[in-house]
């Protein structure tokens, strides 16, 4: 799939949407509820909710925590080019 990105805002939206979808996908696949993930990573359930609704992207620290928790590379969560 080729994505046309015209500006910085388009890129940010593509990254958010891809992150959101991939996080949902891996949580379903691994059967990990939001509350469990938040507790295991020691971050708020609100942060997890914001990631899943596309309201926010994780900090680099939380991104590493997600990657380690799910045993996947960080780039799993982002668009492939």
C-alpha cells in the first residue's frame, strides 16, 4: 500500500493510526487487556487508552516498554515503507 504524504501533519496522522492499529492487534493476539498492560508497564490506564484511540503516541520510554513486553521490534508499531 502506497501512502501519499503531503506534509508533516499527514505523516503524524499516518504514524498515529498505524501505531494505534498495531497496538490493538498485538493486544488482541496476546489476549492482554488494557488494565493488565498498564499495570505490567507501570503506566496509567489513561495512557494506554490514549494510545488505542489515537489521542497520543507513547514516549520513547513507553515505546521501549511495549516492545520488550510484547517481545517485538519497535518498528512493529510503525508504518512500513
